[in-house]
């Protein structure tokens, strides 16, 4: 299928038609945020699914019911996707949502509300590698010819939701102050208990040691890989083929080292460094 068939354009960004349409984007624009809503803003392949697991448990004091009974896409739905309109009435406050939208495309009611945001960042080299494998297994995305070709498209922003650098800069420059928490995929891999501690403090939840440990255990890569509510095994193979690449693929930091050539690393780093000039990011 051609790129035209697979993607629609929204303010210059490519969005998969399989999960987005004009109505879903209008629904997102007209969505009424509540002050106690929590939104996870995240560039694709940076930790969305992981947060769909962790957030409900932090909010409810580590009651496992949501992750054991509700698929991640209905549990913490995407603001901009078709599915939201179908499940919104079933969401109980405080509602958790995820979005891949950049800050400037958030709806008016978000800006008028006090809803909090958790922004998850991941090393863009690992994002590109994860995304490359995802594009091969997801039938609703343009299949990359080679990693080299995909890296080129990634750097030019000719992938879903545009450039990684634009996304990160939009949220870092949002000026949301105490309404936004920045957290990295890498710190979650390194010490999930500490990351859960940061999240619960931000959300004003007082989690016991035991509750924190339960979240860490049930949100580990292996636990999620074996949880059919979270590993996308409920999605028919014609849409996502786990034999090509599982959705929960490796879950590690630095997999780019197994994929990037020295030349690809040099090009990638130089483009990202240039576009991130002035941003205090390591
Ligand atoms: S998507 O399609 O945007 O929703 O993808 P997203 O969920 O943002 O990113 C998928 C990557 O996150 C990894 N992942 C995890 N890593 C470590 N621990 C846990 N628990 C976890 N859950 C999801 C997932 O494996 C993808 O990364 P890669 O590098 O491809 O393994």
C-alpha cells in the first residue's frame, strides 16, 4: 500500500489511518479535560505501553484489576485514536490517557484545565530501532526497505507523528511548570521502584513499600510480555504479526548498538545534536 493509503495528514504530521480519522481528531479537539485527568505524552516507541500499565496502578494504589481485565488501549486510551469515543464513558476519574500529539496540538480544554502530564522520553536511537521493527510487524504502517532507509525517514520526520526532536522540544517548551513531570525510559529500566516513587509523588499518591513492589513486579518487561491484556496478542495477526517481531521486543537500553553502523551513528547523532541545540539534554 502507498503512503497515501496508509496515513492521513494532521497539521503536517503523518497518522496511521487504521487508528485515526477526521472524526477521532475532531473528538480529541472537542474533548473536555477534567482537572484530575492524567495524560501521558510520549513520542511513539518511547514507553507508551509501559505507562499504560504503571499509571492505573499508581492511581489506584496497586490494585491489579485494570491490568488483568482491560486491554491497554481501553484502560488508558489514546486521546487522538478512534477507540476513545467508544470507551470514554467507561473511564472512571481520575482518568488516565496517552497521547502522541505534540503540545501545540492539544485541545483547548487541556490548556484551560489543571490536568497533569507525564512526558516520557527515550534515547532516539533506541526509539528508531524499536520503531523500525514495529514498522515491519504492523501491517498498517509503511514497511521499511532497510534500516538505513528507515533512519533517513525517521530523521526527516516522514514517520508517524513527525520528528522526534520536534515532539520533545514542543513538550519541553510547554511551560506547564508543576503540571508536567519529565521521566525517561532509561531511568525506568534502571530503577523502576524509584521511577514509580517519582510518579506517585507527582500524582499525590502515598504508595506503601509493598504497593510499590507489586507495581514493579507486575510492570516488568517479562510480566507484561506474558500479560495478554498488555502484549497486543489480542490484536489479529493481520494487523500486527508477532512472528515478524513481538510488540514487547527487547525492552532494553542501548539496542541501537546492535543495529547502527558507525556511519549511521555519526549521521544520526549529528542531525539530532544540531536540532537539539540549546536544549539541555544529555
Ligand atoms: S507504541 O507503539 O508507541 O505504543 O510503543 P511504546 O509502547 O511507546 O514502545 C514500545 C517499546 O517499549 C518497550 N516496553 C518496555 N520496555 C521495558 N520494560 C517494559 N515493561 C516495557 N513495556 C514496553 C517495548 O518492548 C518496546 O521497545 P523495544 O525496544 O522495541 O523492545
